[in-house]
C-alpha cells in the first residue's frame, strides 16, 4: 500500500497526491522539504545507506499505519547533489478524514529526520564544505510523539 | 565481516567499506569500535567521539552493547540528518 522511493531525480508532487486519491479517501496530507537558500549555499549533498534506507523508511511507515487508519502513504526521498530551492523529500498520507492524514504526515517527516539513514553535506559558494550536524530539536520532535 | 562507513566517518577512515576478520573477543558493536580504533589514525579520528557515532547491525539501528556474532554487515555513521 505504501509507496517508498529513494531516487536522484525530482518528483511530481501533484501526480503523487493524485495517486493517493482513491475510493474512501476524504483527505490527503502532504509535506515537501526543499533545499533552503539561506545565502552562501551552493549545493546540498545527500548521502544515504543504500539497502538500509528503504527498510528504515518502511518501518516508519508501518508505525504510522498502526497509529492512524491510512488508506495510502507515500515517501519519496532524493539523494545526490541538490541545488538551493530544489525538492529534497515528499511525504503524503491519505485517510477518510483530515485528522489522520495531517497527523500521519507530520509524524512521518519527524521520524524520517531522525530514523532514516541520510546525511547532508553543505557545499558553500566560498568553496568550503561541511557535514550538517543533527539537531536536538529534531530529536525532541520525535520524542513528543511518544506522548501523543 | 563487512564493515561500512558513511559521511564523515567514511572520509576520516578513507574508505566506504571493507571486509575484516574479527577476533572472537570482539563480541559487541562497542567492542568493535574499540578494536577498529587501533587500526590506524584515520580510525582513531573517526571514533574519537563515541557519542557522535551511530551503528547498524544487518541494516537495523543498534546500540553499542548489540551482539554482532553472526552478523554479515555492520555500519558506522554520524547521527542522521535527512528529511
């Protein structure tokens, strides 16, 4: 039921959302993460653990499916070298009602940030390059779901 | 055993993967880290701050006390930063 894709190519968010609009669906939540252009960034490199990545995402999706009555779910994560403004990740969840669709979408992106084996390296216009450090706020966002 | 390295661990060690024969006393992921540190300065630098190193045993996240006997693939990497 869930569609999980890791690819270098971009995705068509409209087509992905349309694909989730099947019989019984009354709401589709979606999130798109993009490469933030905060000045000085030339490109973002996304490395991942091929083999483990899709397996890790499937576990996150299974957890979402156990928490909410989903009728469909899509996670697309890009890898490779991405330019400012480009799409990085797409998450969408479909359900009969909006609460489940919106909550599952937020849950999926929060968990992806802390439990899918991806690493970002920033390449700056200055020529410098640096691995992005994990954010405590991302860990806190995931912990908040324990209480939800 | 197949050992994989990602992100800055890969850069510090200078390779993305290698096949290593481990001595029998290396029974856990944490013990493997200590054993790898002795292999050279690149390894020592990569594992200098254990709190910044995460591990997966056969493609599942694992804690330092995870038993690695019988595993085919162990990976070491920094905390993840995807999404």
